[in-house]
């Protein structure tokens, strides 16, 4: 949940804000107080920030501030290690300086209104007491009560000072008991929301040669409200456990794959693979950054078609088969790497040699050695029409359904369609008769590999013995 001040900043119509005395502003607004920063970023909206800063401390009880921490810091995860010190108290100050927060903190205080006559340019100053800031600003000016309107007229509110509770940047403040004076390193570690990464893949398929070129990109996003400057960056592929895993996350259609058994040649952390960025990088707030991690040319690949009939039913019109791209990420004859979860976008060259986008599919974390099948879209020229030819009750508990599947191919080349009859696990299904052999891949699905000639058709018939 976003802090309240963000909501107020978007709802309150306020005049321009000026500062009478620049000396009262918090220090180093334009700078960055971070030290030697390392950021470990996970897939599920969590990052570990480790920041080593050099502190000069007096002996005794001292208060130390750490500006430029993440605005989405999980304060309960903060760990601070400073030699020869003991932590007494820590606070995270996220009430940030903004026009709305400045006006809210001024309730009961007196400010200066500077009005400019748009016709003459003459300026008029009035002292005003802020009575309330609730859906608007209510002021007392002398003997009258006035509502400050956002009507486009040139009005500025001038404040005498910045309240000490407002910060220009997200700040962690810590009270320390130091046993000696001097400069020493302080290691600040914490978890933060608002930073994540995923893999994006660009795949160029050559149907004639039966090969595919795949380039993988790490797409890194930062919405923490803080820039991490010149940071060592390490990406972890895998979903770590979190107490916030109950949050709703929309699911996207996933590619099918047969899990491989090869270990990738990458550094691992427990059950996760690590992808360190080769050089330090600045991860700017509200930025998307991409770094290449995979570049494979000419891996074997095939394209085909797949149609799934969800239950023993009739389709009134022929249905498009899915276009399927198949390849492997095995060491031999494949991409040769584990694939972090992300989206694979597939391109084909047109008659002019230009790559054109033909579809995309999401993949889960895929171990090396897997066989992958991407459904990139619906075919224009390859259709399937399932039809129930008859349905007969053979006894009290059993029914017999005769199915006919007509497959058509309007392309100038022969194709093979993976014809799937699903929904079989609901009814203790048997197949006593079929026109071509099928493979029962699980309790709910049986599959035929059906060759369909160029500009031609093929028919598959089957009889299903079911309980319903």
C-alpha cells in the first residue's frame, strides 16, 4: 500500500509553493548519500539492498541518518552493522516533502500568500493562518475566512520553514551508542519492494532451415522511489518464499515444456541460478533497463500445429489450430542454458527479408535440457472441425460416442497437426476404436499426430466409451 502522502498529493489542488529561506531546506537534495551499494534482485517484487557507508561518529549516544534508502523499504528487515556501536532505536521517515505534505504540516501555522495581479504584475502579500487542509485549504486572513482555490490565478504560498518531520528523500534514522569516536564503515542491509526483473527473449525462426536464433534480455525495473547509483547488481532466477506470497498476481498463458535434467553452467545460490551484471550500473528510479544474457544462433527448431478439443462435442464451424514452435535448451542441439521465466517473442522473415512479429508466449523457469513448445497464435489456413457422429447409451452406466475430426490445410506445403482430445478424465474413458493410433499422454488427454497434405484434408475417427 502506498503511503498516505502520495494519495494526498494527487487529490489536493494547491497553489505553487515557494521557500522564503533556502537555508532551511534539508541538505543535499540533489546529491546521493549512498555508499558502496550492492543490489540483489529477485523475480517476485523483492530486492536485497546492501549499502556500505563511511560514518564519522562521536563517542556516546549519537543520532545518525541514512538518506536515499528505498521509499518501499520493508523496515522490519533492516540490519545495520557498525563496529564498536550498539543500536538503540531506528526509525524510517517516509513523510516526504511535497506541496501537499508541506501544507498539511502547516495546519495551525501562519504562512504568507503572495498574489500577483495578472493585469499590472503588482504583487500583494498577506499573512494567513492555515485552519484546515481537508479536500482544500481553508485560511483565516485577518477577520475573514477564505478557501484557497486552484483557479489559475498566480498565487504562491510561502512557508517560514520546513517542518522537521518532512524529508526531501526517504530516510532511515538510527540512534547509536558508540564506544569510541572516529570514522568506520557501516553496513546497512534491507529488503525492498518495487524492484524486479524478468527475462525477455527475441526469437527469429527460419522454417526452411529448421533453425532458430534466440537472444535473451534481462529487463530490470525500479519503482522504489530511489535511484541506486553505481551498484553491483546480481539477479536471482527463481521465486523465493515471502510472507507476502498471498498477494494476487495475474497469471499469463504459459508455454508447455518437458522438464530437462541438465545442470546449467551458471553460479547457483541454493536452488536458484545467479545472473550477475558484468559491470556496476546505476539503477535509476522509474527506469527500465535491459542487459543481454543469451545469444544463440542456428539452434534446431521446428514449427507445427496443435488443436485441443476440450470435450466430446461438436464445433459448428472449423476452428483454427494453434501455431506451435518447438525447440530445446539442451547443451547438445539446443540453446544450452537454463531459461529464466519471461516472454519469448517470435519473428519470421517476410519475402523481402524483413523480420516480422508473429506471436509471443510466456515461459516458466525452465531447466536446461527441456523441450519447449510455444503457442504463438492461431493459424489462418489450418483448421479442425470436431463432430459428434453418434452418441448411444450402451448400458446403465456407459455411453458410446463416435467422433469425426476433419483437418484441412490450405497452405502449399504438407503439415502435421497435433490433435488432442481433452476432458477424458471426468468419465473413465476408453477408446475401443480409432482410425489411427493415438497416445494417451495422461488420464485426461489422448493425442494423434495427423499429417495433412498440401492444399488437402485428413480425417480421424474414434469411438469413446465413457461413463457419462
